[in-house]
């Protein structure tokens, strides 16, 4: 779902490596572990989510959310019917037999 945009390729994070080293030092001192890259990624994603809610109209977000759910639902149905063989196919009676049964015959 997530396509890479041109601005992501140009994204230049100015990270103070000395501060990262100091953070890592104190984490080791306190016998703590933190995945700094995961923390930074989570913060960026959180900001993108907030910006998305702020800038994209609610009706558009609703449409996109429902479209994503529909695609996932269709994929699940296809995967489920493949696993079950022809269980997803329903055979309908022909029109004449429905008419005959309706007449009591």
C-alpha cells in the first residue's frame, strides 16, 4: 500500500550523532535497551498520521479507508475460496424449475 514518494527519497534527517552516542551510553549504564531507529520511525509515522487527519478531508479519508477494507476483504475471500476448492461457488436453479415448484408441480 505504501508507495515511495519523491520527497521520501530526498528526506535528509539531520541527526546529532553525538547525542545518539550519549543516549546509547546512558541506556547501557542503566541496562536498558531501546531500538532508536524504531522510536524515530514511530515518531515520524505518528506525525504523518496527524498531518493526514489535519490536511485530508474526512470524506476522502473515509473513502480510502473503506476502499482498503474492501480490497482486503476481496483478497481474503479469494484466498478462502482457493483453500476450500469450489465451496465458494453456489449453483442456482434455473428459472423453469423455480416456476414449476411454485405451481406445486
